[in-house]
C-alpha cells in the first residue's frame, strides 16, 4: 500500500476501512463500541474512535489525523478562543 504524506480526509479513511470489507458499523462491533464513536472520529476529535481506526488500518494516528496528533502520538488539544470571565 502506498503511504500518503498528506493528511487523509474522511472519505479516504472510510474507503480504506471499506476496502478491508468492513463497514463503519462492523468496525464498531469488532471493537465493542457504539457506531457513532467511529463516525464521529471522521469529522471531529474522538480519541477512542481515532485510535480504533488507526489500529485497524495499521496507520499511525499522526498520519491519519495530523491536526489532532503529534509524531510522538501526543494528543493536540485545540485552544479555546472564547474569552473567559477575567
């Protein structure tokens, strides 16, 4: 399989899962999590869902989700830009 240097989009990730003859729901059943956990990971941060997808595809988190994970598999948390009561 050819390695991609750019970040994967949700469609590429979903297609890679389906190429292995698994739907997102079937993948959720294998890992005993709600299907929404896997679906959420495609659109927004979902640590457990992202880890399951990474494990299943055998592709590091930082390649699949580079805006969410560092090369050292550390979670990148977005900064909250809302003004808090000062």
